[in-house]
């Protein structure tokens, strides 16, 4: 394993703590040299993802990139290739801070290779409701697990001089009406749940920036929330970094500047650039407040190497498709995968175990990442079908397409189209003026592009996308476009005009572009031409070319035939970017299309049925009792198929543990709806989200938080509290034995179940151990006092959690040992 100490790129170490006094003096001198206009200019972005330089004070441009699971760069689509890591929930399912530190190292090197100073992540909002569309980008329903893993990620990034930006501060647990919703959260829940991950990251990792969210919290918009930003984050916790807005989130100048917001993004035209100087001169904002904002900006610049001296960027960084990265990403993804069911121990698949039918659209159209601003352009995505075929041998594997899973089509793979002028993979894009003259013509090696108001297409009256079809034989295909606009399309004698409207909600034209396509009979070499008019709101446009849709009944018949003649059927199913996306929540946990019917039909005839779930968050499994094994594979990143194959064959143990509780039915659980009522979303469950609420209700979910079988069995011999920190449990030691026949990794979890029935159970720590068959060992679990306290709103102070039961478990559904705790003394 590549550890964090084995960095593949040597770079000058950057301090994670406050800058040195000499640097602070330089900051103060720079501030004194700037007039008010110059100061305020620095406090808005220069462009979409960069900040202003000022040569007079030695300030260089600072570049940011979206990137919780990959450093995308400044272009939303069509930019450079970057590593695509497993999604955040899959990373979190390792429960391993060392893995998150390794991820931070990969992202830092990717950022350095792109000369990017700040990676906008991690996302550390909680899985309040399983319907949340952006949960794939967040770690867990548990605030402590989230905070510890995020701290490891942040420390690793910043150790290499790349800034992190934990987000979204605060209570952005859903996407419906996210720019306007007022989240109503009681003070205890805010402190014990939603603030806790940020508190842990701030105190343990000292992030250099934090991003404020779009929504309001208890009546005040997050970018203007004096209590959250000034009093708690900067005051109580001593945060000395910079607070930036989410993109286009800032609404009012004086209110946000006084509340502690330091930077408005993006720029250059913002509410601050328009009116903040007037507010200062009118006395509504003090110049001392402006100076503090500038001070924090310059401190950030010093930390990332953009102030008082140019940064030296490395010249050699591992390539996204190189052997090192591929090994890392395959291993990390496979280790986070979770075995939910394994009747008869049919997994791992034994060598020479017979013939295998790999069934399902997700086997060939594997979803490697979610939708939205986190999306990156990977060098490749290994499909699950290709990974399994490579591992088991082409002679043993039959691949069968499944039912349709997408209603919104994606841009075509560039391998299916050729630029008409160059013959190379991709498409030709031409911009025309109002007289029909070509302004500019460019080749794109992808089949989509971003149209921006300040981009090279801004002067065009008409945009044309064209490509020649690179099919090996004649075929009926869906041909069309993605992206809003008034379109004309021609291909093989087919001509039509139509309008694609923007997707409703924030970023609809960028993050969730709608599509339109028609079925056309195509010959190899057929030219596709699509033109759109002068609608230059920010949007993604591109060409669609994909197989014509199939009737579900026909797809299921073909799958049943293959399954009946195979020794094992592996059904691959899951969600798409329509369900796992920024800007839109789910309406149901049911799988899209007729995937449930497909599984049921296959399980009825197959000798053995294994289901691989290619989704980041809970899905309903009405067929669970009918199948033999279920592997929850997440959104595995660019090495998806290789990682799934490694997990299924046991080449790498899928030792993951769930980070979210899985309900068996829509509507189950303590928090469900993400739809505001009259603009307000009330967190009525208080502190009882996720497993806390399930446990308090006495009802059983389909799978508990912390559940995961791995590939061996474990005996928990004893447990004892071996350390105390005043009133809190500080350490628990657990003796256990690997009683199975394989090497395995165990995640031993410690929970407190309070005496007071009104207090929910909570995770207080965990430890991990790897043992061979028959080996035994001790796991020392460090327990955090920040999980063993209760916020007293009346006294505005923390109080200790008194007494209860210490549960040592493999998840709350599999408690192995219980210890009674004595009541603790007053703090």
C-alpha cells in the first residue's frame, strides 16, 4: 500500500497552522498599502474559478477547482483528463483515515499538476434523508465518522500546500430549492450533528478555507449568518482561514460582510464589487471588517504559495492513467465496497467456478461518478463487464444487456464519432456570425462543450456541432443533442427542429442538461449536424449517439435465457446521474426502469444470483430474499470494473461498512422528505437522524449503519474500558479472533446507548485490525469526548452524557458485547 509518507511527488512542505509572524507582518504591510477600492477588488473572484492578483503587493492569481473526487480544473466539461476517484460514500465505507489521507495526497498532486491552489472539498454535510441528491458527494449520516475522515483528507491536502474548502456551511443536506430554502434546525441538533463535522475538521486539520452554503438557517441566509460564521466558526473555534461563498450565493453586501463572509464567488461582477465600497463609506460596514477579510485572503495566499514569492510547481506527477494511479484507485474502490448479503459463502467467486452471465445495463454503461459540479473527465472508465471478463476469462463469461435505466441521455463517447475535417475521435464545432460566415472552427476530442457568456462562442449568432458516425456496421441509433436551445438536427436524411428547455433549478443548464434524440437508421460514416441559436446563458451542449431503446420484456427474456444456462448470474444494477446529482433530490429509493423485474426474473432461473449495486446511496431491494449475494459497489471511479472484479473474486477483500442506514421501504426512517413547505424545511427529527432515529424507534431497517460482512467471520472474546478522560470513555480494548478461512479486516465499532430514552445512541469511536485465519488480536478503539456530550441551549454550554451502555458492535444490527457504564460526575 502507498502510505501518505510515501508521497510520489516531492514538494516544499506548507504549514497547516497559522503563518509565521514574519508573514503576518508582511500581510499587515500589504493591507496598509492598499486603498479601500483595491481592498474590495480582492474580495470578489476574478473569474469563475480564480482570484485577483495584485503585483504591487506581491499577490499572484489563486486558482480553484471543484473536486471532492477529482480535480476537474476550470472547465466544466471538455477540460484536461483527471483522476476520477471513487465517490465520497465509497471512500467513507473504508472507515479508514489512512485511505482518506491517501486520497488527499492524490488530489494534491493532481492539483499541483494543474497549477491549482485550492480544491473545493470535501463535502461534509450529513445524510439526513436518503433522498438527498448530493449524498454521493458526502461521507455519512454520522457526524463523527464524517469529521474524522474529512480531517484526514484536509490534512493530507494541506500538508502538500494545497488548500481545502470543507463545505457547505451549514445545513445543506438536500438540494430541493437549495438556493432559497430556510432550514429550521433546533440548537441541539445544530451543535451535536450539523456543526460537529466542521468543528472536528477545524480543530483537527485547521482548513484554510470554508465554503458557506446557499440556504438559510433558522431564518438567516448562510452567507449572512453572524452567529454561525463570526460567533462560532471564527470566534469560539478560532478559525483563522477564509470563508468563501458558494457560487452566486451572496445576496446582500453589508449584511454578508458584517457576518464574517470574506470572499464572494465567482467574479468579477458581484454584489460586493457593485456596492460594498458604498456601504463602507456610508458607515454600514467598518473598514476594520474589510481589513480582516483582506488579511484572511492574503493569509490564504501565503499558505498556498501565491503571496510574497512564486510557488514552485512539480514537473513530474503520476499520470491519471498510469500504473501507480490505476493500482491506487482500484484498491481504494474495492476496499470500500460492502458485502451486504452472502448466503452460503458464494462470494468470493472461486477460480474455475464455472460459467458466468453478467447481466444489466450498468455492466456495460457503468456509472463511475455522480452529476453536477463534482464531475471530472477521466482518462477512461473500465466497465464492470470488462473488469469481470478480464478477471474470469472471456471463455467463461457471457455479457447480456439489461433494461433501460436512463431517461436523460448523456453526450456520446468520442470513440463513436469522428471530426469531419480531421477524422480524429470527437467532433467539429463551428461558430457563425449573423451573415453565416464562420468566425471560428475548432476540434473537440469530446462530444460536449461548455458555452459561457465570456467564452469564445459569445460573439456567435449560431453554433454548429458536426461529426461522422464511427459505427462498425449499420445500426438503428438514437441521434440527438444535450443542452438547452433551439436546435436543428440532420442525419442520414432525417431532419427535425426542436427546443430543449433548461432543467429547472440552479445550474440546470450546466449540471443536468436535458436531451432530445430520435431513432435513426445509420450507416458507418453518416454525418450528424446539429445547430443552435444565440442563447448564451451558461450551459453544456453536445451530441447524443446511443443504441436505440429496447423493450423491457425483450431485454428480460434475453437475460433469463443467459442466466438459465450459466452457473452464476451476476446482475449489475443501480442509479444514474439523474438520481445521484447536484441540484435535485430523489423522489423514491426504487431503482430506475424495470431493474427490479430483471433481478426477480433472473433469480427465478439462475442456479446462483449475485447482485452488484452500482449506486452511492440506499436503494430498495424487493428481491433481496431471492438472491444469494449482494455487493454494494458505490460509484467506483475510473477503475470501476477492475475494482468490482477484484472484490468479487477476493483478490481484494471488500471490507467496507455502510455509512448510511438502508430503509426497506420508501418513507421509512426518522427523516424522509426533502421538500420545503412554504419555503421552510423543518428538521423535525432533531438529533435522531439515521441510525440514531432507527434505534430509538425500535424498528429494523433493511441494513444498519456500520453493516458489512467481508469475507471471513469474527469472534469477539472480550471488551473493556481501558482509558477514561474525566467523564468520558477514552479508550476501549476489544479482543477478537478471525474464525474464518481467509485473511480479513474488521472494523470494530463502539457506541453508547444512553440510559435516558430521550437520548439517541451514538458512535463514539472505532478501530480496525487485519488478521489471518485463526489469528487473534486486540483492537484499541480511541473514543472521542466530542461524541459524549450534550448541548444545553439554556446554559449555552456542553454537558456530559451520563451513564448508559457501551455497545461493541459490527453495526447496531450486530452488537457483540455490552458493558454497563457508571454514571459520570458533573463536568
